[in-house]
C-alpha cells in the first residue's frame, strides 16, 4: 500500500496532536473540529490505557493512578501512529471501539457557518487528530506529529471542571474519582511530567523555548474562553502549518 501523499490524486496526510491536562477542553474541541472537516478522524489516547488490573498503584495510598504515564500503553500508541503515518488515515477504523462518549456539537448555527468558511482550504488534506492528556511529556512521541496544539488551564479551573464529572468508562467498567483524587494524582502528575515545557516550570504560565523547539503551540483555556474561539484558533494554527510548507 502506498503512503498517503505519494500519489498526486490522494489527499495529503496531516497528523495533529491536541493535548492537555484533564478537563482542559481538548476532547470537546477535537470532536467539534471533526464535525467541521470533510475528511478527519480521531484517535483517543484514552483508548490505549492498559487493562484495569495493570494500572499502576500509588505506593503510599495503594490507589490506582490513571494519570501516570505508566497507565498508558505508549508502545502500542506510538506504533499505531507510525502505522497511520505509513499507510494513511484508513488505518483509523471509523468503528474503532472507543471508550470516549460522543459529544454533541456545542456551536451555534452562526458559529458553525463562520467556521465552515475557514476549513474550505483543507479539502485536499486528510486529517487525523490524536487527543490525550500525555502527548507532549515525551519528546519521541511529540515528534511523531505534524502539528501540536496544547490546551491547558490553571489549578483552580481544572479542579472545578474535574469535580463536575460523574466518572469515566474503562475497559472493565466505570471509574469514579476517589476523594481528593485531583489533588493527589491528577494535578501532581500533570505538573511533574509537563513542567519542563513551561517557563520557570510554572504549568499555569507560558510555554518555554524547549516547547517552541518542539513546535508546540499553546492556548490557555480560562473560564472566559469560548469554544468557538478555541476551535477557530485550532483551525488558524492548522492553516499556518499548511502555509509554512
């Protein structure tokens, strides 16, 4: 099978990573983006979690830590992304057995009409978006993507949003956060594995020169942020990437 782009009649593949901590808005943004493009598929990092009985246990509390990198089968994820790179988006089965619930489009008709005008230039491209909470902590993984978008927020914003979630689907059932899970696991893991991407290791601040060298583009999603603006920003970054080639 030929690699996408080798044939002039085939669409050019662009692998997009949309990363960020839990409750940063990355999955909502991703799913609304997909509804705007004619040729776009999603890969969820959450579908590469290890089996429930292999999730690492915290040595102090003996609780499962779903927010540690060791909870994800990165070998499998990297190989899957490389396979997409080699053979194209056809590797992403539309009936992919995902644990992610469907998200209804949350944009108004006026916003959709405006945004659709911005995506016309992408009709000759085949997009695959990978969304996940651990896409940029590892340089090898980050460099597998053409475009890297990083949505993040401060501690209070993320904690408030996470507290409103009822739980998460897993391979074996349904996960509900134990008491203090955000403070004990979510925030510490995010900070530990992403502080090297930020100025003065402040994960609520600005991305540093190392992040820029990886071409990671950041958007701080505050409580004042609007979904339409974030979706438009993502489209704008994709447009800049295409124009730079």
